[in-house]
C-alpha cells in the first residue's frame, strides 16, 4: 500500500498505464482498435432496452437485495443453466460485480474482526487485491500452477487461519483457465474460510459445460455473477450473489445500510435478460469466432502460438515480455492489448487480448499487420 503525508494514495488505474501504447495505436488511419479493457461492444437484446425504458420503476427506491421478480428470474436462470433449485432467500443483487468484489473485504472484516486476510489468485482480475487494500486488509496472492489454476496446497496455514475469504475465478480473467471449484469449496470448508467464486464468464465456457461452485453445495460458498458480459449490459450494472444463507444474509443486511441498490429500471431489464437464453447463444458464437480469428492473426504476425482459451473472451499467451509485445502490436497493428503484468507479476511474460471489437475492426488489424 502507498501512503503519503496525506494518507493512502491509490495506484494508477491499470489501463491508464497504456497511454504510450495508445498514442502509437491511434497514429494509424482508422484509429486504435481497443482490445484492452473487457468491455462488451455488441448490442443488448431490444426487449431488455424496452424494459429499461418502460419499467415505471424510477420514482421509488429499489430494494437493495433485489426485487422478488429479479431474484426469481435469477433462480430460474440457475435452474436452467445448472439444474439447481435455489430459493430466493439465498439470492441477492449487486450493482454489477466490481463494487461487490471491491467492497466485500470491508464487510467480512466487520463480520470476523479477528481476521484480516484476503486470498486471491496470483494472476487475476486486479479488484480482488484492491478490495483487500481498500479495507486495510492483507492481500495475499495464492500461487497459480502451470495451468493457471489455484495451487491450494501452497497456501500457508497461518494465512488460512487469518483469511476472511478465498477468491476463485472460473473461467478466469485473464487466463481463461477453468479452476477446480469442488476443490476450492472443499478447501474453504476444511479451513473455515468462505469461498467466493466469481463466475461472470461462465456462459462463455468453451471446454465442457458452464460450471458453478454451487454444484458442490451452498455451505460456506457464494457464487458471484453479472449480466455485464452475458447480456452486454456492463453499462446497466446488474450483478448478483448466491449461496450460503448466513453469508448472503449478512452481506445483504449490511449493504442495505450503504445504499447499494441496483436502479429499479435496471432490475426490470435484468429480469428480461435473465429469462432469455437465445441472445446468449448468439453472443457465444460471436466471441468464439472472434477468438479463433484473432488467435490466427496474432499467431501469423508473431510466430508465437495464440490458442483458444477454455473459457472467457480473452486470449492469454506467454510471449516473453508482455510490455514489449503490447508496444509492438500498438505500433504495427494499431491494436491496444494488456500486458500480463496488469494481472499480477506471475503474468508478466504474457499478454491479454480481449476480443471485444466488431469483426471489421479485427480485420483492420489483420490488414495493418499484413496477415490474411
Ligand atoms: C473477473 C471479473 N469479475 C468481475 C468483473 C466486474 O464486472 P461487472 O462489474 O461489470 O459485473 C469483471 C469485469 O471485467 C471481471 O473480469
């Protein structure tokens, strides 16, 4: 943690560190093709936009835990997707999942004042670590193995004894790896540590069926989901968390007091999005096609093999020096990607490429690089 005489100083936001690469990419006619931040580019379902505009839910305060309608739609989706029947009392809403991830340690620390540690994968979405730091907790990165999965055996017993929670993220951002959620749940139960499973990319699982930690029972675990990626609704902010009654109940009771409320129209839109699976099938096809095409383009350009991930919409490849390849791709292809160091030092030899641009923009990169 960085402090000054004025107190805590937040680090630069990772993507703000791409300014120099951005300048190189923007110099190309047609501008930069931004494959850095994982922000969806495709249109949401028209019925969802209609619900957003016609909910009549603007004037009153929305329930922080989520309307009965939203929680029931979440339950129906879990039943269709995973074949699990989850009662509404184990379900609550959040304002997208970034705020949930970023604030969770504060609430868990109030719940267990004798603990102070957040465990998270050493190569991961940076907000797991930031949430710990912002709560004044210890952020302890758990080593990942050669397949980018949590090495649970490497967790120090002293860290486990102090842990407020363990984060697991499958499919992983950035690596696309599918983790062993059963093993994570079992580890948490054995050590008395709540396990939070960030499953916001589960619809984009390429190897096998989408999975949830809830398949291994709800005791001591909470699955965290978002409509941002599934339904191209990152701007609407609808997420939810589901699992162990005592944990969900504690969090929703606390979160009420700080006004963590998904806006009413967004909750109504969420119901429509959750009840529709067809648009997700279309979106899966788009991402799969873009992943395959972008992998081919970058392999031809670099001579390094970019391969399909097991899940998610990122290509994650070891290239030697992540910053060097990021700069070269910006200069030669006008494409902006993320150096792996953004996700932890264990990732510094890799790059992450988010396939969140329309096909014609990806083809523009291919032309600039002179590959077919
Ligand atoms: C692993 C992971 N978790 C959570 C989020 C947050 O998504 P949102 O706040 O839009 O639900 C993201 C966004 O990129 C992510 O990659």
